[in-house]
């Protein structure tokens, strides 16, 4: 990541925010290799079991934003495979066009408080990532549409009693990337292929400042090694650039998995007064070109994947569900899904 050097004061202030802030940890990276070898990987770190399962949604689903009677409504243009949290929110996934979404925690999020007559419709944060998967084929298309703010995100408490605050990363088969955050009630978008790494606190601009500081030191000299979001960002940014760039998909996947495992937090490590240090529960890899979605649960002996080319995503096809509790899968797993009613998004109150 090519970043401009910033002053020591800016770096110090950013670091101070990291130390006093709190957030549940996750890490996201996007690998860009030759011959359109694009892979996005992420960790899901949380302080309790979030009951994640995998879901397959076809095209043509009618949805609403689960944020009151004026919620935004839409019909899905693209089918997708997603990972849920509490079976009440989409937090990760890939659609049939190879667009990938990753929802990560951001304690600094401040969502809009619209005044009477605001033309925007509300959407629950639980549905935010799914809206993007349902409606857009590329990052550029999503940025152009969402920058007009057809909706605003409404936060809500999670079922385990935490503020549902987050920022959203998206990536596509071209290697394009974008980060969406709500800061001081306003939508902030970072768009460009250089924005390939994201963790949690602080806000993304301050993450970039910290990374610029460590780039001057040089990753071969020293890298920060704690579980804090800022340290994970620096390590991930260094290693995603350092691993070999290859079109051999097996080697590339192994490299990206190594990067996100390096940013993972061992199971059982969770600090109550520093919730940004929470155990990694699972990891995903998304192969954009070949449209394969890999899932690596820490309690499972092996990872498995879903090949989107094997799915029936046509309008009218059934919703499919793969419960993950006490399940150990390996290899291609599309045949293990079962027909199910879709989960309902967690309601938010504007």
C-alpha cells in the first residue's frame, strides 16, 4: 500500500484513539495477483459465539431494510452465498458476479440522525451488506449508487448486548476496493484498489496513518505483534504485499490464508476491558475469478468451500441453509445445504 508519510502528531493521535477505543476485532485483506487472481480474506473475531451459518439466496428476492415502516425496499438482482451472525445479519459473502462484502466492527461509527423530510430511507445495519450483494456487480457501480445516499444505516444492539456498529469493505474481480464508514453522522467512502486492508478502530483514515508510520520503519526490521486492531492492520498490510504474486490459485489461496491466520487471535483469548481483543471464530477466503467462497471455522479440522457455479441462483429457486454448529466439512460443500426459510434481519429503530 503506497501511503503518504504523516506527522508524528497525527500518528500519535491515531494511536491514542486505538488505545482508548473499544471494538470487536476482525481483519480483512485483498490480494491482487497476475491474470486476475484476486482473493479477499477476512477473520471474524468476537467475544462470544455469534451462531454463524451459511446461506444461499437466489435472485428475485423481495426485501426491506428492517428499519421501520419507511425502510428501503428492493428486489435482489444477483444471487449470493453469505455468512450470517446470529442468523439475523449478513456479515460476509460473495454474489454471483464475484462481488465480495465484509462487515467489520467500528466503535467510532456515528450514524445519521435525519431531520423531518429527509428523502433517504433507513436500513438496518444487519441488512447493509446484503443490499450491496443483491444490487451491485462491481465496486464502481456500488460506489456510484451509494454515494447518492438512497438510504442511511441505522444501528441496533446485537443479540448478545453490544452496539451494532460497523464499517463495510467491498471488493470485486478487477481488484477494485472500497470502504464505507459513517463518521459524525456522515457517509465517508474510500474508493480505490490501494485500499486492500481493513481492521477495526480507529477510523480508516487513521489506520492509514499508522500504517504509513510503520512503513517508514520497514516490515523486515520490525512489525508490531499485539492483537490490537492497529497492529493487525500493519502486519496484514505488510504481508499481503510481501507474499509472492502468482496466478497459481492454490498457492495464492495458501498465501492469503497465511496472512489472515497471522492476524487471527487464538481461541479463548478475550480481554473483557479490551473488547478489541477477541477470539477469531472463523475465516473466509473469496476467490473472485473462480467464484469460490472458502470457510475456515476454528473448531473444524479443515476448511471447505462453495462453488457458486454449482448453485441454482435463478429467480424462484429455494433459499438454502447450512448450519455450522458441530459440523466438520471438507472440500466442496454445495451439496450439504438444505432448503430453508430465509432469516429475518435484526430490526432497527430510526
